[in-house]
């Protein structure tokens, strides 16, 4: 990773809005601003259980003929992991994912980042 890309993956401000449920905001060293909904983060949890990297694929329920209501994930708590990541305790009881700032920058949901990641 170059020094320029390392700098862009460093936050200058991180705000996690657990009590309001408004998600997390990060302002990056290069001036870019990212906003992450908690449900978006839960769906992209990088832990071994969620990604299947522990050697056993995550259990998946068979398709149901009747769709069930599934509430949107929120965060019950968030904590810093050193100076490199954030860990969430999600409303569905999941709390093992560690979201590094480098990973968060890579999954930024803003339009310009989505366009850049889909460019050839």
C-alpha cells in the first residue's frame, strides 16, 4: 500500500451514533466523508463466521415460501480497537467483527466510491 493510500485510510474524525441509530460517520485524512448505516455494516461484517473463513461455511436457512420479517440491524454499542478499527455489538447479538479503517474505506457506500470500485 502506498503512503498516499495509507493516508486516505486514516480517519481524522469518527462519530458513531448508537443512541440515535443514525450509523457511523468518518471524515478521512484526504477530506473524503463516509456515512455507514448499521444494517450496511452488519451485512458486510468481515469476521470469520460471516465470511466463512473459519473452514465451515456460514449456516444458511433454506428458502422459505413465506418471507419473514427481519428487523434492520442496529448497534447496541461500539468500541475502538486500538487506533485501527471499530467493533460493534449489533442488535442481532453479533459482536465478533472488527472493522478496520482500511476495510471501512474500501466499502464506503458513497456514489463516488461505488463508481470508482466498479470502474475497470
